[in-house]
């Protein structure tokens, strides 16, 4: 199963987004992670479909769009039409999870469901066949630069076990929050496939070198 590095554009320099995207591509990143926040479901406000559309026009890498918003089912089409290649929404914010997942897939994008640190992975057991990936938040969503919550380790192991028991070898496990060179190998060993890193990439003196170091860990 291929492992992927997904730098979070939220931590990039928004006055230099075009340059930042080219840097990610040249450095070998696999996906561009896009955190959409509404100031309601989470205590922060970021961006919406217009920026996703602009990123899509400028990027050759797939866009992994994470909706941290209330009532995500009402706006799936807006983000799909804007260019989301991967689209995930919060389990806690949605009502008809299976319908939303299948709709995203029907439109040709990869579908994912996201769990906050305090939400049990056992709640999504019956949804796993409808998911291309599951994103486990390892910080409380809303702001970058937070420290990894250690209790998420057990959730990763549990989800990896559920994946094996269900025979869903193609289901990808994504983790976002507090990831960096200090814990990537440990997460890789637990079965994580997609590694989201924001400030751990863009907050370093040489983000391209940091990406290269991260790739050596997750792709060995």
C-alpha cells in the first residue's frame, strides 16, 4: 500500500501560494491538504470553494479537501466542482454519512470520513466499505501548530485492526495534527498511510529539505 505525504496549505504563505505549490511539487509531495473551516464547527475561519478552484488551476498535485464545517452535505457539490480530488467531512457534523460518501464517489472523487480525537473509531465500522480513506484528527481541529494527542495512537491501532478484519486492504488511514520528523516513523509502523503536516513543513527554514526527509521515512 502506497504511503503519501500531504502538506497542509493552511500553513503556507498565502501571498506566495503559487510558489509554495511549485515547491511542494518539486520536493516530491504527493497531495496538497486543504483545511476548510467555517468558524462554527471549529473556532477558526479559513477559505472556501473560490480558493480551492484557484489552487486546482495552479497545482498538478491532487487536492485533499477536509471540510471542518457544519452541515457539510449541503456543500459537497461546491467543493467537487471547485476541484477537490479527495473530499472528506467530519463524522460529528454530518447526518447521512453513507449517502454523502457514496455521492462523493459517484462524482469521481475519493471519499473520506474524519473523526475528532474524542470520537471512537468503532462508530464508523459499518461505513468503512464506503470510504476510500479515514482521517483521524490527532489534535482538536481548528488551529495549526498543536501537539499530537498521545491517546490517538490506540485509535490508529484499532482502525488498522478493523481494516484487516474487514478485508479492506485498500482503505487508507490518514492522520492530521502534530506530525513531524519526531513521530512519522512510529505512525508508519502503526499502519498510517497518509501523513498531513503543516507547520512541521512550512515552519522550517527549508521546507523542501524537510519534505525530502519526511519522504525517506514514510516511503521506505
